[in-house]
C-alpha cells in the first residue's frame, strides 16, 4: 500500500510552476508557453492520480511495458501520454497503441516502423483516425555515448525524411536530454544547440516545430532560459522513484 501525501504533491507542483514562471520571465517569455510533463516512471497510480488532480495533464513514461501495466489498471481519467524513453522497434506497435506521442524518434528505421504501425492502425479503423500521429526527433546534443538520439548534423535529414516518407506522422518537435557530466555552461550549450536546430529545421524546410522538449528536475530552469517549451519533471513532482 502506497503512503500518499497529496498535499506534498500539490506543494511540489506549485513550486515547480513558480520556478517555471520565474525562468520564463527571465527569458522574456510567458509561463503559459511551457508544457509541464509529469514523468511517472516507477510511480504508483495513486500518486499519479494526485498529480492529475493538481492540474498535470501530460504524463511521460520511459518503458512500454510499464505503461502497459498502468493502462491495465487505469481508472479512465483523462491524460495525454508521451513515450520519452528509448523505443525498441519490436515494441513500436504496442507503443503506438499506448502513447499519444513518441518523443524518442532517433533514426530513419524507427520512424518508418512507427509510420507502418500508425498506417496499419488507421486502416483497421483504430485511433487515431483521419489524422497524423505526433512524434518528436530526439537529438543527442551532449555528445555522451550513454544517451540516445541522433547526432545534431543528422537532425534536418531525419526531419525531412519523416515529412517526405511518413505521411501518417507529424513532427511536433525536437527533444534532448541534458548532459550528465559537466557544469552549467555545458548544460546550457546542449540546450542552446537544440534551439538552434529547431531554427535550422524551420529555415531548411519551413517546418515550425511546436515543441522544444528539454529540461528535467535538475536543469529545467536553464532549459527554459535557453528556449524549452516542454519540461519533463519526475522527482521534482513525485519525489524519489519507487522501484
């Protein structure tokens, strides 16, 4: 049985929102331009429901299997689910069924696999119907080998390939994970690089990405100051993960 502390969840979310607002103001932006994704990896449903009651509407999961386990027990409350972890090609069809957006497209073959899964689902009458499935391109802007994502120089090519070869997909944005090592300057440069890539995508093919997804519990303020429109917060909302 999970020991719940709804008040603490609310306090955490309010604090995060205040920090988001302050960071946006420093960057000359509005807090309303920033989407807050609650990363619910390893968190029990009771705490996730508490977060929804506090106004969180978008949830992020790293693993298809964990999302499936939660879906089996979900009580039907409205939420938008984003896949934010590495996606194996043999789990693509399940991911398309379980998630409303996949943020971690990191290669041509994965994009084509998602395209096939979405097309087959639409042709069979499943949701989404008559629309495109939103995806984001994950870029490794830190150069760390442990990170997923394509190399920065590959970004425009992959976006162009999705636009031209994947008619059932819609590129919603770019995503990155800040560096695990290094100081603030390295972190900011990693985030600034993704912002520049979003501009390059627009200059190359006219695509204005809706989201620049970057920033987590430990670095989201710097990410917002560098142009993030979507931050992914786990421990900052829920506290330590429950294994």
